[in-house]
């Protein structure tokens, strides 16, 4: 190591020691007393009329009291999976309301939906009336949970934790797939990242997480449009990744030609929803379409795996939990936990496919490195050729100038040093250096001597 580099290393060590000493002093000073800070938030300037009459097509749910009437303690109500709009909870003279797309307008004790805690008179029999926005183009029913405050709030916290964790996994895999796509310039990884980003936003809007801590999208109309359009992107990207990643072009060429059909079918279904045509709701159209796409992906994975493609096994492992969750939802096994179960199953699919993409990119990178070695190294002597020198010579010259050293460049051009030269060498070139052809011991001796000398002097 030169004197200049030693001085730089010593300076860096001194800076690190000074920073460490300062950090310890700051930590000791912070630990000497309690940390007290006042937090102030800006008021949410919006006026909600919780007693205004609901629209004619609003969703209304009536919650009747038990046979003995309401108990002497408070009762909590939580409304989930509602379209963007105003949700009201009424019982007699009590009325609570909130916007499903903005949690700043609702009770802060509830995080996964619009909730309220009411205090009915003991033994009273007045029902609780829940009013939600009309289904419109969504089509799925709302979910209402009610009962004692403590268990309901614990369930609400569990739901919120599952949603945060699931979306966090999706966003982490999104960043990984973006890095893979940027590093390898691979179209499959880029479309996988696009479909992952679309489903992350769709899951957040569908579950209500997009309302925290404030709306992710500026208005409810844009949220509704995103819920209607994003499924097409997810479906198209999922089908394209399934067909291309399993290398259907090698074993199933007829299926490989359908890789763009997912986007086409998704666009047609989206137009059907936006027009709208009869029976065109997101739930009615995309639930069976999603099941069909994942089932077809599982079949493709099994067929390509049977034909020796390792990508088919990875795809089958990724889509099987998603199909299991869809089957459970279709038989009404998880009606109150459908957003959370779909989110977790999609998180599994995303993690499995991201790992598979990483392995695929690693294999491609090793192949490219091997091709680069073959292109920049002589197969007989393993010495770098002119192509390798052209790539590294400017950097070597700059390093030599910076360190005050001299540099020497030696090119040894041995006639007929490769099979192509042996076949296509001209008679003139062969006659000009008859002792230095590829089979000559002198040629290899010079090459080996140069390589050994360069290795010993490269300190």
C-alpha cells in the first residue's frame, strides 16, 4: 500500500472514531432524562351529516338485538369491504358515520374499516341500522362485525396487522423484481413487477388499507376507477409470466402464442365493466376469471414440469395456495376474511415467483459471464485478446497515471492460433512465420512466459 493510501485509511479511521465517540456521548445525554414531546395534528376540515337520508340504492343492513335485548354494556360495530363513500351506523338517536376511503373521518379506535361504539339502554330492542354506499360496479357484499368492544377491537387489530404485513411483503417483492428487471433488462421480470404493483394497490383499495393514514388516491372516483381497471393488468401480467417463465416456447409452442391473450381478455372485461353492460361487476367477472387464470397456470406448470422444465415446478408451487384460497372462498369457508386470505395467498405467490425470478436471473448471468469469457479469452492459451484489452486498457492507463507507474502493453499475434485460423490462414502468412504457428512449442512458451511475468509483477 502506498503512502497516500495509508494516509487516507488513517484519516477514515480517525473520522469513524470521532463519530463513534460523538454517538456515545449523544446516547448518554439522551439517556439522562425522559423524552417528552407534544404532537399536534392538523384538524380534518370536513362536515359529515350522519343523519341525512341514504340514496335509494344504498346497501342497508339491519342488526336486531338478542332475544333478551341489548346488554348493559356498550356494543361496537365494524363495517368492512365497502365501496368508497359515506358509511353510517345508527341506533335510535345515536348516529355515527365515516368515509370508507379516508380514516381521518372515522372512529380512531377502528383501523380496518368504519366502526362505532354505541351505548344502548339495557334491555332495549331498537335495531342497529348500517348504511353503506351502493355496490355499483363492484358487486361484492359488505361485511359487518358487531359485538362486545374488546373482542371486536382485537379482531380489528389483527385484520389491520395482516393487511399491513401482506402489503409490506408485496412492496418488498416489488422492489426486488424491479431490481431484477433493471439489472437483467428482462421483459418477464418487468411485467411481473407491473402486475405486483397493480395487485398491491388493488389489495390496499379492496381491503381499506389505502385509507391509512390518509387516502392514497386523491378522490373516491379515482379509487373506483382503479378497482375496475387494475384487475386487467394483474390478469394479463400473471398469464404472460406463467407462459414465458415456464418456457412454453420450447415444449408447448401453441400455448406460448397465447401469452398476450391475458391482456386482451382483461381489456375486454374492463370495457364491459366501464360501459356498463348487464351483469358487469368487478366481483362477478373477475372472480371466475382469476380462478380460470390461476388454474390454467397450474396446468401449464404441471405440463412443463413433466417435460423437464424446472420453471413449471416453481410456478406450480406458487399458484397452488392461491387456488386453495379461491376454493375455500367459493364454498363460503372464509366469508368474513376474504380480503386477508386473498392478500396472504397472493403474497405467497409473489414471494415464490420472485425467488424463481432471482434463480432464473442468476442462471442467465452465469451464461453471460461464460460467453464473455469465451469472447475475451483465447481458448488455447487462456490469455486475454484484443477485445478484453480494449475494455480494460483505459482504466489501466488511468490507474498507472494516478499511481505514478509505467505501463506496458504487449500483443502477441500467433499465426494459426485458433482452429479458424488454421483452416483459413493464407499461404503468405504461414510462410512469413513458419516457426510460430499454433502447434509450435515456441508460441506456447512465449505466451506462458508472458502470463507468468505479468502475474508476478502485478502487485
